[in-house]
């Protein structure tokens, strides 16, 4: 069992370190100008064009194809040296160098499996602090041997260089439990020092600003977040998660960060949206049941609700009457739209507000405000189309998947029309004037700049949640956030912090900004953890039967064969059916549906 004295250590099985040492020395000789290896293309891979924000998706698509060298776009392809293993008498220097390579690959793998896009973004400053200047030779060597690949691009203050294990080696990634301070003690201590002190940026975003008073309190609260059930968490991961994909590695990597208390300071990546990122924002949902969390309070359809504020701006509704108007809208039946604006106007007058301009607000905008303020947006908008299974690939399409697609096609998409986008068409039909306002943020802008609405909504959300958190901080409560949710820790002093109190604070803050949110509560703790374990036991047992059945049918059905292959590659997972009585296959990254 893993504990504070041990660590899951990721490595590539069967790696020939004799070849790596030989190649390292060849690259060093080339770098020093001592000799030239005939035919070798020397140099670090570089992109030839300015970094394209969409390059990440193209890199993802590229990595999913079958290629020989895994070299990204616009990068130099390194020649692979002879596979004939070299016989080297290893000196103490060689042994130290092998340890460096092992720890470098461990660090890269752990970051890659924790990354949303499968890329490990490693700061050159961090690598130099851990491995000294030798890190450049190490990267060149691993690239030349095609053990790793890189996007070859960094931009100071915005993006660190991205790396990943190539397809040739990713299936050989394994882990073992090692004593944490042996034999990698120097590198572990350097890395921990960097992460805890936060003096070198570790994210792909910009360095965080100097910590203000709010962030200092936030950080102190975050330090009290712990893995309260480590034994159960490890059992859950090893017994219930498929070893065929990176998912098990991802969960293991996360729990060891909690076990070793590698909780970095909250990171504010840029000034565009002021969002706060930390270990909890990237923790898988199921692992939260093993943490010392009492409950969380979430805002239903958070970003669609925030867009109501932008609609009010568009139609020049003063802040002083927004909350009153919203309250009237959500308490007025909208199924009969005859003279609805007259009714709203009369009810405003009854509240002492004369606002004749309400006649200028389109009916679909009023309906949009109603749905988002009552938390019904997704339920009403996604009623059509809502197929249970995608015809082209056989995967179950769940409610949360459709939300992802809707965001990608409507609010955050870069296209200026709904052509070829099924859910954008549905949204446009239901809310034509709302859709027109969405497009107004994209028109007359360069393609790469059409994410301005994304950042505007995130910035508004960050501002509101900071205000809510600050009020809870002032009451002495230990709380943190996950973008659109406030998380209350199960620690001393939080007993008076009830879900009703947190909900009231959120409603007050949103109300002062002319919005009325609909909130929900998710509870955690030991009882909820036991329910999860029981549910996953059923999922594992039924899932094994289901996959065995598919494997039997695969030889006679190409579609089933492809689905089994996707499962083995980790592209899909087995989940419970919506009624909880059966299991089904689910595409892990629904965004794959948007790109073919």
C-alpha cells in the first residue's frame, strides 16, 4: 500500500538505457561541435509558424493517428540510431544520468496523464532547476530516439513547451511503488521545493500574480484539503478502474499528490478571466468522495445563466431593475406568450418600477432568462435532438455530453453559422435573438480571437465567486471553489457553515449583479463513499460480463470490433445506464465527436 514514505513511480518498461547513454553522448558531442554524426538532423524541433491556439486540437488528432515517428507538425524528424544495444561500463556518472532520465520520464508521464489534452507542459526554468543545464541534452536525446515528442514551442508568460510519450512507447507505461527519497532524493526534493513555494510557474498559462490577501487565505484553506480515506481510495482505483487505459494512472497520480501533500498555491493563469486553478479543480469527480469534503454548492447551468447578464446589457436593462424583472419572469407562466410583455410591465409597475422599454426585449430572450434562472435550461433545450445512441459509432450520448457539444457549437465555438452543427441549429431555432447576440461577439474578429465570449463569462463567474468566497472567509469558514461551485471542507470551525448559508451568500452576490441563480448540493463523507464503492462493485462485475460478450461478438461485427478496440485503447469506458440497472460503453472524450 502506498503511504507517505512511498510513491507510485511511472516508467517505460524495457527501455534500453545503454542506447540512451550512447545517444546522449553523441548528442553532447554534436552540441559541443566536437564531431558530426553523418546523416543526423541536428537541432531542437521548432514550429515554423506562430503558435496557433487550435494547434492543440490538431496535435491531439495527429497523436491519435498511426504514424512512425510521432513528430508534431512543422518539426524536424530525428533519425533513429541503430537498435543494436551498446555495451557500456557504467560509471557513477552514468548511473546518475540514468536516474535523471528515469525521473524526467516519471515527471513527464505523471503530468501527461493528468493533462486534459494529453500533453505535459514543462517549464524550462523548472527542468533546469531539477536537472541543471543537462536537461536540454536529455530532451534532444529522447526526441532523437523517438521516445518523446514535442510541439517545440513556448511563449514566455503564456505557454510552456509541450511534451508527450510517443505512440511507440505509451503502451509500455507502467508503475511501481518506490521509497520516495531513494534513489531519486535530490530530484524529488528540488521538485517539491518548486511546487510548494510556487516560485517557478508549472502551468501552461502565465505566471500567477503576487499573492494578494484573498489568495493567501485561499491557499491556507487549500492546505487543509486532505485525502481522508487513502486506503479506500487506492482500493477503488486498483480494483474498479480499467488497467487498459491511462485512467488508472491518472487517478493514482492524483491521490499521491494528496498523500504527499503536493498542493500548490492557487494559480491565476491570466488577466482575461482571473480563474483560479489548483489540485481540486483537476481532481476526478469520484475521488472527491475520499477527501475531507462535507458538501459543495453548485450553480445550475452557470455559464448560460451568466449570459443572461450580457443579454440585459444588450437590451439596456438597468442593473437596478434586473433582479426584480428576473424574479417576475421566473414566477410568470410562459406557456401562454400572449401579451406576456404587457403582463411583465404591469407587474413591474406594481413593484414601483415603470419600464416601458420591456416591449423591446424579444420573447425568446425572456424565455431564456426564465430557463437559466430556474435551472431548467439544459432540460428544456436538450429535449430535441437527444438520441440515446449515436448512429455512426454506437456510443451512448449522455446529457453531460450534449452540454459539452452545445458549448462547443454555440457559446465557445468559432464558427459564424450553425451550418453542419446539429445542436447549434436547435439553439438557434429556440432562441434566435439570443443566438444573434452570441454571434455578435465573434463577428468582425479574427478566427483565433473569437473566444472573447468564453473569457468574458469566465471573468464574470470568477468575480462573483471571489466575492462569495470573501464573505465566507470573513465569517471564518474554510472553503475553496471549483469554478462554479463552493466546496466546504470537513474541518474544525466549519460546523456553522450550512448548505443553506452558502446558498444564501451565492444568491445575495448574484442578486446584487441582477441575477437569480438556482443552486444544488452534492454531499460527500463516509456514507456517500460507501455508496460509491457499492455502485462501482456492481459496475465492475457487470462491466466484465459486458466486455466479454462484446469480445465474443467482435469477430463477426466490424462495429463491435472497433468498439472493443477503442475500449482497449482507453478511448471509451464502461458506465452505468441512466437508470443504474445496467452498463453501457461511453466515449471518454465526447469532443472527439466534433472532429470526426
